[in-house]
C-alpha cells in the first residue's frame, strides 16, 4: 500500500501491518483514500476530526444557500388604477423580500381576443418596478392566462438592510398628495 503521512508527504509503499503500526504510534487512524489505485493509497489522519470538519463545511454551505420563493399575483385586463397600484405594491414587497413573482393576467370570455391589453398591463408593471426587479420570462399567453415572471435585482435591499430615511419619504409623499388634493379644490 502507498502510505501518506498526516502532513501529506509520501512515505512510500509499505505493508499494511507496517502502516497500521506507524498510525498506532502516532495515535491516529489509517484511512484508505484510493482503493482502486495500484497500489491502493492509505493516509494517516484523525478520522473523527476529518468527519467533523466535513460536517461543519456542509453546514456553512447550507447557511449561505439562498431559498427563492415564487409568489403569484393575479390580475384582470380591466383592472382599475387603484387596484393595479395595490397589486403593484404587493409585487414590490415580494421583490424587496427577495422572492420571484409570477404575474398572471386572467382572461374571461371574449377578453382573450385582446391579449395586447394584458401585455400592456404587464409591461406597465415591469416598467414601474424596473429598479427593484427584472423580467425573467416575457409575457406569454398560455390558454386563457398570460404569464410573466419577475425576479429581484441583486441590488434590491432586503427589509433588514433598509436605510432609516424611508419613513421620511412616506411623510413627504403624503404631504404632496394633500397639496395636490387642495389644488384640485
């Protein structure tokens, strides 16, 4: 058997009993690393420590893994502006959270004869949210439904990372709306 020490240096070809004695003297384990090689390769190592390090690396890889959820929003082609803004807010929230969004336009009856209305709505939604997400699959008519998928941009902030100035922006937006209403009167 070809023997490799715990530091990685080659100790040459040894008999199995001799390799076991060397490993016992160092109070380590003898592990076969390449049984198909000619001659087979064994290594002197602390096998328990090796298993522990592998498990820790596996756990670290799982922590770094990102789970992406696919959320779905359904719209109709004759949706009102307020309802559209509400649905857009939901899609925005999903994208900020890091989820993908499947936007579905449902056609009923003769509405399916005008798919351009649904496509126009989906393009409007994609344009409104272009700073938060990108279109992963273009609007596609599938039976009586038109489907588009949006994914978050890498630069979109997660809720934990938001800056403290967001509340101020909301207050300014409310003031602007109040002043617009007053101007209309």
